[in-house]
């Protein structure tokens, strides 16, 4: 059976969003900072839109001012014709002095703007981890191959300072970006060629001589490639070691265990150096005290620190814990740790306390996230004992349509293509203005419902917060729940209790005391408070937390308590116990 093309007609209905609706949905989800950026972009792309400044004069006022100016200019010109002109007044003293005096005496207004240094040159940027490590590598004396490998290691670190690329990947990258070979003759040209010359001489009576030569040459090339790979692999590993002991110590590690071991070994080496210096100082002090010199060196105590053996034991125990017992350390199971190390409880506790001083994420101190700017979109203001909703429109550009393009549409001599373009720009501008106004109305109506439902919160604080669902607010203002969700997304409100995200007011409820509903926010706060007040040696289990909440009149189960505890990233009972 042959396949033949056929045409079929099908009637169907589907919902398609027009560009105007798509823009309305996107504008509704923007906060104030994003909306301001979007308006500035539209003003650049659409010449019909322009910003109305407070100092801008209207068209009628401007026409009157220009008319008065023309009349005054005509009167002045008529009077000047009647007055006899003075030749001295016709001299342009400004250009005279500007042309013939030293330019150093000119005022600042005569200089071009590009002569001034850019303000961006005075702005300082925070130092990143890569910059800090590159600065340290620049002060070290390294071979070009190891330096290139170290730069590759630094370039493949994540935000925590861990190395994300394998040694094989680094070697491949090093082979790609490797510096070209020097001009000196390669080993093949120096002597290997003579040794292998007989391989290329095929005997006259041998049919397979050429194949044997090729196989042997390929083996030599493969061995040379293996030697190159091995040398580059050694350079990568040496570069990793160099990076590991830069500041901060531990960067370039592959996992937490390796990072902690590097820091322990680094501190162990520093302790050994300090101990040797103290021993040398003690020996020098003893020799000088026994000499016949006039100076008194008795102030130097030649005593070696008595804690040095114990300190060495702490390093050994810490290495054993990190290498073999890291899961037990994460669970804080001191009993099993002590049994695994075969040491006393005090020694193991000292080693654990030493491990706590290490940095598991050494790269975070140089990769701190920038401060996020929050500007409230709306404010709940109390006036005459009534809370009202006030939109924050400060620094927002006031848009208007350019009248010059409107006159261009009315002129007959305007070309048809120009008129079509201006009409499209007008439609786009009007649609944007409508969407901005629709956004404002939706946010205000949503916030008015929040104010009516959360008045007690505005008066008394978080403990008076009531459960409220997005669906309930959507039904009250007569829109779809997705519209309310977009209206409160990434937007903040300024209240008498502080600045909150609008989504903060929406939460489910559970059966609380006195038959009322308790918001999940307050339930999580109560769970966190109970855990903070517990005995560290006997922490509360999830069953005990649920029983305590039930005694307070809150009907929750153990599974619900465990879920909210995990949401707040609070460890389990076994992990919170201090032995």
C-alpha cells in the first residue's frame, strides 16, 4: 500500500493568547524595579512613548511663551534700528579672549565631556575567588606547564571552592591550550631518526616489510603520546597540590573529606614549624644564659610546650575521624566515634572541636552573593483608624503619547508606510499604558482584600496572622487564582510591622485552639520554638512535639511535624542529641 498525501478539514476550538494578553500577564508579574526597567526599554524602542517630566511645559503654554518671545524680539529689533549703533558693541569679546588667552584660564564649561574621567573608573569591584587565587599564583615561581595547569584548576572551581573537573579533563584541556613547542630540534630529529632509519628501508624481496614498519612506527608514536599524557597528568596533580595550599587552604579539593584533610595537614605542618622555632629559641636562650655575656637572657623561657604531644594526637585522631568516620561525625554519635578511634572520650571531643574550626566551604568567603535590593511596590498606611492601600510610584516614569507623531498622521503629505508604522507604534503604546493601569488596579484590589482579612496582623503582629488562600481572594475580587498569584509574585509591602512579601500573607490553616484555624507560618514558628527550648541531651522526638502541640489545642500528627521540621532544615532527634 502506497502512502498518498491527503488534505483534511478539521474544526476545533482552542484558546490562544493575543500579544496584548501576553504582555498583560508579563507586566502583572513584574515588581517595581523590573517594571521600571521594562518601561525604559519600551521608551527606547517606541518613539511614540515619552516621559512626562515635572518641569515640562504643556503645548498651549509653550505656544504662548513662544508668541510673547517673538513679539518682544520684534519690539527690541525695532528699537535698535532707531538707536545709532556703537562700533565698540560689535566686538565679540568672548571669542577674542577665548582664542588668544591661555587655555588654562578657560572655565570648565568650555571642555568637552569626554575629557572628564568616567565615574565607573572610581567604582571598586569585590575580589572573587578566582582573582584572589590568580594573584597568589602570580607571586609564585612555577614552570609554564604547571602554571597553565594551575590556572585551569582555578578556572574549574565552583562557588564552594571544589574542583569540578577530573584530572583527565584537565589534561585534555592542557593539551589543547598548550604552548607551542620551542624552536629547538625535537628528539626525533636529534637522534631517533638515525636509529629508526632502518625501519623505513624495505627489503627488496620482502612483501610485508612496509606493514611491519608502519606497525612499529605506530607503537612508537603511541608510546610517545602516553609519555606526554603521563607528564601532563603529573603537572596537573602538582598544580592541584599548589592550589590546595593557597589561601584559603582547601580550595581545589574534590569532596568534603579531601578538603578537611588538606586543612588538617596544613595546620599540622604549621604547628610543627612553631614547635621547632620554640625549641630553637629555648636552646639559644640556654646557651646565652650560660655564656659570660653582659646581657641578661633569663627572660626567655626555654620550656617546650607541654601540649605538643597531645596536639599531635589531636591531629592524628582528626585525620582518622575525617577519613573513616565522617558519617558518624555528621550524626554526632560520639559513642561510636570514641569506640572507632580507640581513644578516650576527652581526646575524641578535642579532635571533634578542632574539626569544627575547619571551613567545609573555603570558597564561600570570596563568593558571597550580592545584596538583593528590595523596594516595596505597595504600602499599608493607617489614616483615621483605617488602613488604606497606597501604591509606591516614586521614581516611576510618567508616560504620555508624543503629539508630534499624532500630527504626522493627520498630515496628507505623510507617506503611507510612515503612517502605518506610526499607527502600529501608537497601538503598542496604548496597549502598554492599559496593561500598566490594569496591573495597578489588580494589585490594589488584591491588597485591599489582604488588608480587610489581616487587620489584626497589622495591629498586633505575626501572632495575629490568619490563614488565607489565594483562591479565596480571587473569588472575592472576581479573577482567576493565577491572576492573584502573579499579582503577589516577587512583590513586597511596607506595613507597620515591617516589610513583607505579599505571598507571606497566604498560607494554609490547621485546626488550632478554640476551634479556629492556625496558619502554617505560626505552626512552624511553634515547632522551631519548642526545639530551641529543648534539652540538648534529651531532644524532643516528633511524637513528643506533636503531643505538646496537641496539648496547646493544635491538632497535628507526627508526620506533619516531621514534614515541617524538614522544611525548616532542622536535624532529626538523633542528630540533635549531644552526647
